[in-house]
C-alpha cells in the first residue's frame, strides 16, 4: 500500500474492498456493504487539513460563473466550534429594501462546494433566492482536524449553523429559509430539519442515507454478523493507529477504469476523475474509522417531526440510489412529494443542467418560502 500525507497526518490509502457498497450495488446480491467504505457515493474530501486556513477567493468552481449573481466567500462557526467556509450567492437584481427567502445547499457526501452544491446554489440565486453552499466540517476548505473524517453530528449541525449565519444577514428573512441536500447531504439535511424547525422546507436530490449505506448497502435487512465483523475491523485499526500505524483511508472513486469496472464506478469516475467535476479538494477518501459512528446514523428515523413543513424528494428514474428516496418518502408525513426525473441516473442530477428540474425546485420553494423580490430596473 502507498503512504500519502494529508496535512501532517500519515495516511494509508486502501482501495474499496470487495464488500464495499459500490460493489454491493453492482452485484445487488451481497447482503451488506463493508462499513469502512464510506465513500459510497464517490464524492470526495478536501485536499488537505490546511485548506481551511487558505480559503481562496479565486473562482475555482467546476461550473461557469453567472453574471446574474454576486459571489462572496464567507466563514462562520458551528455549535462545535468548527470553522465553516461557504460561498454566498446573491441575485444582482435583488430588491434590498425587502428581506428575501434563502436556501442552504449541501454537497454530496465527501464532496466540496465548488462542485454540484455550488451549481445548485448559483442557479437558485439566478432564480431570486439568496443561497449558501458550504463545505461540511472536516472537508474542503472548512476546519476540523484531522481532515477527511465523517461525523454524523457535525454534518447535521452544519445545516443549523448555516441557518444561524443566514438568519443574521440583514438581506435574509430568517423565517423563510429552506434546504437542498444533494446525495449524502440529503439525509443530513432531513435530519437537521427534524430537529431544527427554523428550516421551513427541504428538497433532496439523488439522496443517500449514509447510515444505512454504511451498515448494509441496499439490502432490506441488516446482516448483524457482517456488521459485527466490520466493527471489529475498525476497532483493530484504531489500536493500530494508537500504536503508530498510518491512518487508514477508504477511497470511493477508482483512479482508473478497467474493463471489469462496474457501471456505478464508471458513473462516478466520469464526474470525479474527469474535468467534468474533478476538483483538487475532492479526493473521495474518508478515514476508515469514521465508519463506526456513521453506522449508528439514521437519516429517516424522525422524518415525522418535519411535518407540517414540506419535503420534496427528487430522484432519477434509473438512479441506483432511487431506493433511498422511495424509502424516505414512504416514512415521511404529509406534505411530501416524490418527483422522478425521466432519463436520469444518480450522478446526472449533479450537473446535467438539462435534466435537473430547476422549475420544480423553484416552484416548490416559491410555494413554501414565498416569492422572491427583484429590484426594478
């Protein structure tokens, strides 16, 4: 195995093992995914632990800058004291004499704000909303040490901290703040809304329940034996790291594609390993030991608490992740809607702008957060 250095932390990189979720998704016959393989959605991590101290103002997104929107890099802290770095998007024609509705956008699990969440944030700002795309704790330009770890509590808290930040902005109506969660952040956004009534409406896109994905992949039933074995593997790795071994990482997206690569690997590779969505702070690596706390997380355990606030679930008709949106829809209380995009897979809804249902998102948030206000020209 190769040894890399992330910040000052030695890292042992390991490829996704045979029990990992992505291979599970390909075979569909496996009962459980390897708990250690957290990059189940092939979204990436920040480029290094020092990134948060070097937040760049340069335009380094994977999408073109819009002349209809102003952009500002902002920072704030969450309840855990972790510094979050985010991109604030404001419509250039905003009527600043009135407070406007706002939308927080979370990136795919392990992704960064320069990718799909930034695209969603900028586009919804073009449609009149003030928007915020943040890097999750321990990822991207945000703080938290060591980098490249997953914390369910922090990932949920990041949404509430974003509400705090937007609600203090004089341009924002703090009673009209919604959330869009893409991929893994769809589950974290739902969990945040369940405990934070200040979030007035939630939309998820290509959602993953990371907790279930960590425990059992897409299997209907949990294989307790497999989970126990994986937790024992993680415990052994913790002892190894206590004794000086390099930090073990799981790498979600393969760095090369072969003739034996699965269709799902190819789908994510085409986004995260090519100029289409590649970003230097998105490595798709996560610490192996992060899997233990993530295995306890349940995105859908308290969905009934969100009602009577509305939830919109958006998924592709042939997305391998569609089952998560369908499960969440079944468990959620009214008002709720499941919107299936024809001809779309999971990653298609990251950046295929002709497939992303912008009008559906706009009408949903207009109906729930109220109209946006454009300044007269």
